[in-house]
């Protein structure tokens, strides 16, 4: 193979349903990558699995595969997806049921939920990377425990000949790196090439965010976003690659948009840590290489770390967000007065919260102090008060404190819509590390 | 002369827990020295005021003519805990691009 084409057709669970089929219909693709998992997604899936042991995976995925099964078979396109969530075997069985002609392999080993007490007993503290607290402090509230795993087990799954490879909490860019390892025989110490694969995966893992979506540069001139073409990496054996999209599709791929995506959600750019390699984003060279085509070269990497990151989700408590609308004149002043009244009434009730947060939507909600808007000119604002706490009764009581202001607060209060706001359970995320030896990946072909 | 940062740069921002990442990229490589000079971590933190509770760390990517700011405690608790409209910090790059900076006419 002198070059392989890896396309990404889903940037998250909830992305455009038409994108994967269009990628296969509109031009050549060798591997179709579908990224479903975000930090909070794992906890939602774990809750679904507790309610029904046949669930706990991205339910959109099996029917999607059934819809593109003929393309997969006829054109030998292979699919790699972390759609398995916390129940990849059940996901694979459903794919087999809906698309019986396809070979499906599953990567297992990332799910540590059943081993959690053994790990704690063995002295793994799994301290929160943000605040240093040991995991034992929240043990009874833990809902899911998954390790971010790498590309090599996924490459092993491709080696079984599977048409569809389903993983659990595989790191997003590793889904793109796996076919490169499989096709080009890259080794686990080929740090520069592995890093190039990670940079390639990072550049397409958010789907159309690298082909013209959410791009700030000349955004009004980006053509036909309604028919945006999702991004494709053309990777070469030496680790140099291009990012492009099918001709005739909407959107735009140029160095501006690719640079925006490269710096998206990274920390120290010289040390972008993944399960397989530490990639150096300060080594990446980017240049425009024709219409809708960007060339990326020069990527450097360094050895992988001795630890893997855990995605732990746990029941935190409760929250609710309520709103009221105030209009000109003095819209901002009225909303602030209403906020003071609500807070005073909560205080008088003796209710305690972890946080009470107020923003004036239309004035400062998104940009905060950086908004610097002339408040006298504001036509209308939505007062948005949120509370978060461990006491559900207190949060529930809060939901009754906004609507009375329509009659008892500043003039013109409206926009209370459906009445009292909902109380929602908060499942929080606990980032931690474990030694990588704890994870023992395995492959299962589901017949 | 004073210009808004958006005249010479673009960006994208996102989240990792309660930390926001704000990437700012020069629209032309020749503007990168201006970004390095004007966009110090201290000025960025001051610009956001009490929106950002923790430390702001600046990383440089000269290869992309870009700066990456990690703003800790910037998302009202982050993830599912945050009570903000923009809990993932998607609009924070636009917020930073509103900042006015000082440039010489010869630099433009």
C-alpha cells in the first residue's frame, strides 16, 4: 500500500446521521472511522446498561452499519468505531443481527468496573488528576471505570479480517492510527510515525470541524455547509499525509481550518499524551496543497508514558437551571434585581448549595466580563439562574422560586415557558491514571 | 494604533474538565511576533476577570504561528457540573479575539 484513505463520519454521538453513507457514496474510502464517545457519554451508557444488560452502547450504530452494509461488502471498506461504550459485545451482536453478512470483531479490556475493588485493594489509589483526592472517597458513587486504550489492539482486530471493529473507550485518534499500523506494519517504538498517525487522527476526529464547520476564517464564504463533506486523511507509509474531502461536497479544507482543529482541546502542545505515543504538535508542518487539500509533514513523537488515563464517572448530586425574561427599558437592571430577590429568598429558606450561578443571556452569558456591552442599549435579556448541590430537596425547592417573580418582582417578567425547571441528576467525571500493565486488551470475533 | 485582535488572528476553544483551551492563530505568519508580544498570560487572565478562577498558562506553537492558552477554573466547574450556557468554552476564543492590542502601522 502506498497510501490509505481514512475518513471520519462521526465526530461525537449525535453527529450528522447522513455523513457516513455520503462518505462511502461520494468517493473512495478504505477505512471509515466513527467516534462516538465523550467523557459524559460513558456514564449515560453505564446507566442504560444497569437498566438493561443488553444496552450500554451507541444505539445509532447498528442500524447505521446495516444501512451501509452493501458498501462495506462490495467496496471492501472497513469500519472502526468506539461505539461499543460499556457493552461492546452487545453492540457487536446487534450489528450481526442487522447485518448478518459482515464479520465483526470487538476489542475488550478497557472496562475496569468489575475489577475496581481489586485495583483499590492492590494499592492503586486512582487519585483525581485535578484535585488529588483518592478514588476511595467516591467509591460507592462510581458508575463506570474505563481506561483510554490505544491503537495496537484495534490493529490486531483488523488482522482477524473483520469488516467492522468495535471498541469501548479507545482513545479517539487511536481509531485512525490503527489501520496505519495494520497496513504499514508500524512498530510500537516507531515514535515519529505513531505521532503522525495521532496528529492525523486528531485532525479528523471531530468530523466536519476540519472541513469548514465551526471555522472562524471567512466563515460566511464557506460553501454549502448543508452538504458539507466530512474529512479524509490520505496517509503514506512514512507518516506524511494530506487532509482532504470528496470533490463536489460542501465545506472547505484549508490551512486555517486545519490549524484551528490542530490546537482544539490540546494541553501542552509539545507533549500530547496518548496511549500509544506522546505527540509533539510543535513539530507539525502545515501547508495548503491545492483546493480542499492540506499537506502535513514533519511530525515528531516520543515514547509513550508508563500510565494510562482512566475515565471514571460517578453520581455527584443534582442541578437545575431556571429562566425568566426581562425587556427594554432597563432590561439588565431588572434581571439583576430579580436575581437578588431569588437569592435572598433562598437564603431566608436556609437552603444551601454548592453553587448558585447567574448569567444574563443576551448580555454576558457566553463572554462574561469580556462581553463589555452597553447595558442601557440591551433590548431584552434572559435571566438564567442555576443551582448545584448534593441535597435534592433543596434543588427542588429552588425550582419554585423563579415564577413568583412574574407577579412579585421587577416589571415585565415573562418567558417562563413550560413552568418550573427540571431537576437533573449530575454525573461527574473523575480523571485518574493507572499503570498500563493493569489493562489487558483482548480481541473477540463475534460470529 | 489600537486594533481588535480579530484583525490579525483567529482561533478555536474547547474544554478538558474545568480547564478551557483557547487556541489563537495568526492570520498571517508575520503577525505571530505581535501575538507573542501582546498576548501574555497575565493580560489574558485579566481580560476574563472573574470568569477564570485559576491560573492561565501560555504555550507557543511557532510552527503554526499560534498560541495555546490553558485557563484553569474557567468553566464554572466544567463538564456536567457547570451551570453555564457555554459550559464547554466554545465561545471563549471569540471572547479573547475582542481584546484590543497595540500595533505599529509598519507591522500591519
